[in-house]
C-alpha cells in the first residue's frame, strides 16, 4: 500500500499535499474569484413604475450610455448575460 501512495505522490504531488491552512482561509482567498458581482449598484440608476434605468458600456464605442427597460426585460437581459459569462 505504501508503494502505491509513494507512486501517486510522484505523479501528482499537489493532489496529495498537506493543506496549508483551514477552510476559512481558503474561502477568503477564493471568494473574490468565485463570488463575482454581475452588476454593481451604482450602474442601476433608477427603479420606478416597473422601469429600470441603468448604465452600460457600449462595446463598440467604449462609451458609457444609459438605457431604460421594463423590469422584466431588464431581468431577462441580466440573466442572459450572467448565463453567458458563467455567473448563474
């Protein structure tokens, strides 16, 4: 049995190395990479009468623009963008 473990350690040393710290430290390190914010609060300008006013950067002109959409259309657009980026 020890021969198999020694062989595995030679082939894949990272898979069987001792942990450096506990789970809390690992979570603190990985959280910024895993838990990303899809849209920040300062980009949502107004939510009124079922309409969402928000800022976005036009990919063609690289300029910031403002648009207003019905809330359901905004949610659809938001979730579509999240799914495309792997955030949902």
